[in-house]
């Protein structure tokens, strides 16, 4: 395509998605195609569909677990036996498909958190995901995501020092901007490094349209040129030529390839501070399986992808924290279809070089009938915002937590000390 045709088509595309050209002038022109200094990065992974916490981190010392799940429970650890829980601390074990994460646990790089989640009682996927991504449980009117509020309150990123923030400060490996990154701070959403879209919330198509009406064509053309530079900057991390380091082997799945490209962006030093990726398929109402089956396959892909990312980054993991989440857990009892239904508390993982791993975090509430939430679910003992706030503060250096987590704020006494 000729450059002038690209500019014309690009301007029309910007009108369509409501991109703010002032963002392009400010951040892309300032960043150019240079590398940013090495800084801290948070990788957020959302398991959409409500992952079954009890088969992810198995409470094998809990007799009620096996009573409630006669067909789908994961067997307790047995020396030399396959398809059993992998012992962590004598009470909890990883699902056998999560074996790639066990090495991270023994090295102190992985911290599972149990009985964590949202205080909201909703069992709606849509509402629960929205509450978690906005970090405002039961408040439907929140217009911004917690990660975008962090970006807005933190100003320029640590990796960008005193200069303009990189246009790739926050990247979602998703077709559209996730709710967690919704807000006024510019973010990037892309399916792949080869084909990406810059998005800025706020519906600024009118501003760009006004530039045409007032004859400010040079400004529009400059924005198009800067976007072209941004594309050049990003594509310096060529996915066709990228070779993972340290023998890392990513799964060929879409999730595995998303994490592979996150590693590329971190290594390319484009100023990446927040990366986001999600993976579906966790809504296991039917034929969930136990040590093998549907959930086991999903967990295998999940664990292989995370383990490959850690191995690929090597010593760069000293600056990286990986945070996993799901909107809620599942019922303690299996249902009549060999699956589980929408529950309450769930589990999270935190991984990274600064993680105080090699232990399972969270207060265990028990699974006796009288200990269950509403008589059916794992009870909540840790608000997910306590984990988010600790990670935002200790990994990213966030200080204005009252603005990042409205209605919750900074409550260090509730933090688990994972970092």
C-alpha cells in the first residue's frame, strides 16, 4: 500500500474506533522506536468461566472433599502413583496436570492462594467478571478498570523514567480492550504482534472529525505517521524470528502463543508495564473429570504456558509478577452431570522472582456442611482486592490505592504477604 493511501485509510480507521490523536502525538512521538529502560512488569491472566478451585489446588486432607465428589475428586498423593494430587504442604496439592508449576513452587517462585475471591454473592459470569475487573464488587456503574486506574494515578511508568509513557505501557493480548484496562489511560489491544490496534477509551472520534472540518490535515497526517512508527517499534519483536530462550516450549494453543508474545514484548523493551491475557473454557457443568478429562486438559495448557513464560524470561523474572484469577469458584458437590455449578470462593496463583512462594496462602474455611457458603460453596476468607492491592503496591509501586480501589482503598493489614 502506498504511504498516502495508508494515511487516508488509517485516519478513517481511527475515526471508527474513536482513537484520541493527542495520545498518539504525545506518547508515540515521544517514544519513537527506541528501547525503554528495564522496569517492573505485571502479567495478569484471567481464567474466564469460573475455574474449579477445589480441583485446581486440591484439599486432599479434607474428608468432606471426597464425600462431596465421589466421581470427580482428584486422588490424594501417593508415592510413585500417577494421576494423583501433587503434594504441596501435607494438606493441599496441585492437580496432576499442573505438574509444570510444581517446580516453580519448590523454587519459591509460586504462591497459590485458596478461598479467595469476590465478596459479591452473584453467580452471573458477566457480573462477576465485571466486578473483578473493575475491582468494585456489586457496583455496576463503575466505568473504569482497576488496571487503567492504576495507570492513570501512577503517571509515567517506571520503565519510562521521566519521559513520556510508552504507547505499549499496557498491552492486552485480546481482540478488544478488557474491562480491567478500560479507562482514560491509553492501552493497546491486539490479537498478535503482527496485527494490533491502539485503543483509547472515551469516544474521541468527534475530535478527529473536527480536525478535518477545520482543515487541520497536517495534525491528522502526523498522527498517522506516528502510528506507523509505533507499528515499526512493536514489530521489531518479529514473531516469525523469535526463539524462546532457555529451552522454553510454549503450547501451540492460542493461550500459549499469547504468553509467547508477552515474553517477546518484555524482552523487546518497549516499556511494557502491564500485560493482560485471558483464556476461557472453565465453565465445567458437564463431564468435568477428575485427575483426567476436560478440566485436566485445560489445566495442562494453562500450566505449560505459564511455566514456559517463566523459563523463557529467565533472570528477567526478577522484575516480573504473574497474577492469575477467575471470577468465582464452583460448587463443592458434584452435580448429576459429572460436573460442578457456579460457586463462590476460588483460587489464585502469584508467580515471580519477588514472590514468597513455597507455601499455600489464605485461611482455609473447611468443607464441612456447616462451613460452606450458603450451604453449597467454598467460603470466602480473602477479598481479591487484598491481593490486587498488594501486587499493585509492591510490584508496581502504586501509592494512591484509594483511587485504584474505590470503596476499599489501602488495607495492608489484610494483605497476605505474598510479595
